[in-house]
């Protein structure tokens, strides 16, 4: 549907990407465009190429994707723990002998705490502008990021 709209030049999927189809950041491989299984809201499944931002937005809205429910869906932290579904590698923040410290402590408080913190929170909208220059497939890239060396 998207390709029928005015100004839409192409819709790129992972099948259109030659070679390496993922990026490695901080030791983790992440697919550039999802090929088989979408695991969270917002994962990119395709890219719409158009002659203007407005046409690209209309094209993206016209992309039709069919999803199947995963058999073993997980919605809460408790479900993830119960099903032993963790992001790997497992990260622990420990210092010293934790078990010994708990055994020798004068007081131990037990319970649960829920906080909205996460390992990383975006500080700004991530976007970029790519402008063709010259005649040798050169591009000038303007981007907003904390890590320009990780953005390719």
C-alpha cells in the first residue's frame, strides 16, 4: 500500500540489507530491522524512503504488518522471573560476599520495592538528516546522539 502513495520511493526491509543486518552496541547485537520476531513495541520492521518527510510519514502509516501472538507472552517482571526470561548476559551489581554480609548483619529488612528506573533513559529525541553531496555516493550526516561512534 505504501508504495502506491505519491512521493514514496521504496520500503526497505531486512531482506534488502546486504551483509551484516545488526549492530553491536555495548556487547549486545541488535537487529537493524526485525526479520522474524518483534519482541517489544517500537522495534523497527521497515524503513520508508520518500521525497519528503510528509510523504515518508504517510507511507509509514500505510505500511501493513500482520502479527501473530507469541505463545508465551510476558507482561510483568514476575512473569519474566517465573519463566526465566532475561536479557543476556545477566548483569549483577555486587560487591563483597553478599550472603556473608546478610548473615552477619545486625538487622535485615525484607520486602519488595518497585521503582521506575532503568539502565538508560533517552535525553533527547534521536533523529538524523542525510543529504547527498557530490557524485560519488557521498553523504553528509547530521545527527543527534550521545555516541556518534555507535551510530552508523
